[in-house]
């Protein structure tokens, strides 16, 4: 194919779901995170597959993301984790979409609404200092909820900032603090369905944080860096060679002439660039795979094209497949390391013009 495309292996997604279930304690519900277009994998197709796998709770970042999935006919419960306007809150209530209250002013707003059965989750800040009500506002929040029979608190949660660190004392202290917060709510509001704190690395590194719901994101898509051979990549980003050139010693490659050949070389042009999501930070230091061998990226990554070294490839031809990431040879985590970023940014950055092919 003369363009970049992403193979999304839904069987691998299923395998990862089973691996996560094996790690979780019995009775723990999965709240599958499908925000940011399911981390670049395609939120609608991924959500439909998760529904088939009996994962009936999905999490998104925005009202628009929730509506995209709901409009596609997915019947799962959807929770909006991120920021939301008052107008979107009213629409969410009308469309039976769960949303997060993360500021005390929002709680007063829904308390003022003359609507029946307003279902929501409450986020409490325990150290991320991003979204969430303050600890000092817990008693006030409980009072507001208890006085209004139309307010239905379905869950409370908080967020880990460093659960990737196995020996994090801060994470341990968060878990202990959230346990105390849970008890405060249970004593005052008896029918809360869910308590959740674990993200992907929390699930793996801190079993006591599983509670009765966990929020895997990276692990669903096979992008956790922790050693777990059962969790494998779902996305394989590919393209093919569209041009092969022979260059001589002293020839330059790409914009800015940042690569100068030190000897005769065979180079290839592949139709993928930073407009497709290949980070420009990989210029002169990234690697791709062709015929099961790593090939260096030469010169600057362009908007639509990138040049690679084919000198060590046996009989390279136009049309030969080139793998950007998603195999044992090179994965998204390695690409992220080379680009000095995180795998979230790599997969979420794969643009719309990269076709997703579901298998």
C-alpha cells in the first residue's frame, strides 16, 4: 500500500482483556478507557469489541467522545472522566450518560436542577492536583447528596500520578487515604456502586488498589512497560517503500541537510510523516523495520514522507512492507523512548488520515 495504515488486532485486545481479568481480584469490574479515539485505535470498533467481551462500562474524556460512541449504537454504560460544561451535564442526564463531578460548584449546580435521578461519579483529589474536589469538601459534598433524593452517586474515584513506580510510597499513601474516604462515604451513603483508583500500572503494581472497579487504558492496548508477557500490542503501524535511491558519499538527505552520507548508501522513501503521527523528534535517531531488520531514519522526518537506510536490506524493492511499530522487533514504547516521550503520545498522535484496518 502506498500510504500508512494501522492494523488493529481485535483478537489481541481480547487477549489483553483476559490477561487483565486474570490480574484483577474476583468481582472487580473493568471500566475500559476508550478516550482519545481509544488511544488512537478507533473508539467505535474497540467499544463494540469490548461490548462483545461483556465489558459494559466505558470511560471517555469528553461529552463529544461519549456521544460518538453512543450514536454508533454501543449500549455500554459510558462515564465522562474529563471536563464538562453545565449544558453538557444537562444533555448527559437526558441521554443517560454518566459524568464526573470534580468541583463543588458542579455539585451545587446539579443540586439546583429540577430533574429526576441524576446519576454521576464524584472525583476526589488525593494528590494529583488536577481535577477533583478537595478533601476538606467531602463532608459538604455528602451533605448535599444526602439532602437531595434525585442525586444518585454511582461511584467515587481518584487518580494515581505515579503508579508506574513499584515502590512508590506516595501511591501507597494515596491508597490508604482513599480507603478512609471510601469509609466516610459508605457510612453516609449506603448504595454507592463503584469505587475506583487503579489505572493500568496500578492494576499491575498495586493489587490492593483494585477495589471493585479498575480503569485499564494502556494495558488494554498492550502498551504497558511492566513485564507481563500476556499483554501484547493491539496496533501495528505499517507502510511501504515508494521510492528507492542510491546516494554517494557527501550527498545530503531531507530538509536542512542534517544527514550527510559518509559512504555510498541505498535509501528508501516511505509515505509517512509527522502529519500522520510519526514524531519529528525521530529525525536522525528513529528506527523502522523492513524484512525483519531495523533501518535507521535518515535526516528530518517530513510532513508526509520519511527517508530510511536500506543499505543492509537484501534486495529492497518498491512496495516492500515497512513496520513503524507494533512487533517484538520494535514497539511503541521503544519509539516513545527514542522520541523522548511516552507511548500514550505515540498512539494517540496517529492521525485520521492513517487508515485503521481491523482484524
